[in-house]
């Protein structure tokens, strides 16, 4: 009944990345496309557009966003952290500028939040390696958090739940390891 859906909005950056990769790979590989068609027992159209929630929000007028703000945090200075999955590889995801995305920055600025520029917008936090490569994740997240503090941020706006988990839940371990 949803065969004519044109767009799919995905809030999880990892899921967004995997869906974009799947569409890309199926379009590139005829055998894979045939295998998918066999599984779904239908012709693969491949015309659905996968969007991240940030892309959906950019389509909303600024006044609509402002009207729906529930908590004013305009006293805070925020850095936007996109992580690595949202923008890379650019030929697959085609989201914003791979080196310096501004989608989230613009959304936050439109609702009155001061957004700071910083160097770690798209650095990797270790994402799904949180359990298997904990030391690497601690090193990566420590660098991200340290730079956010150095530029004067009070908060980090995060586009990915995996990144959020690493940046938020690892702080005690980071403080213990890096003082």
C-alpha cells in the first residue's frame, strides 16, 4: 500500500547511511538488484529518496521552527557535530558539504541559538566501536569534547544517536583517562 512513497525520513544517522549505501549499491550492481528483486518478489524501482531528519527540517520555514521551540536556550553557545556517517562518502550520501556542513548550524541559528565554528564538525567519534575499541573511542571523543570546550561551547548539537552516546556516556571515562 506504500509502494508509491517518494521519500523516507530517517532520524538515525547510521540507519540513514546504511539505507543510502543500500540504494547506491543496488543501483550499481545488477546481480545484487536481481537478488533483491527475487527476495521482495517485485521489480526494484530505486526511486525513493532517503532523507535525514535535518534535511526535512530545512524544508520548514524558519517561523514554523521558531513557533515550535519549547525551551529557550539562546543563552548557550553551541557547536554542531555531524559525525562521519552523515556526510561521507559524498558520492553515496550527497548530504551538504562533506568538509564543512552547515545544515544543522542554519536550523539552530534560525531558532535563535548562537552556533560557533569549530574544527571537529565531521570527525569520527568511533561510533559503533564503543564496545569493541573503547580506548580508540575515548581518544576520539576526548579530542572532540576538548575542542568544543576550547572554542567556548556550552553544548554540542549532535546529528547521530551513536555519536551522542559516545560523547555523552563516555565523559566520566574520558575525565579519568585524560584528566
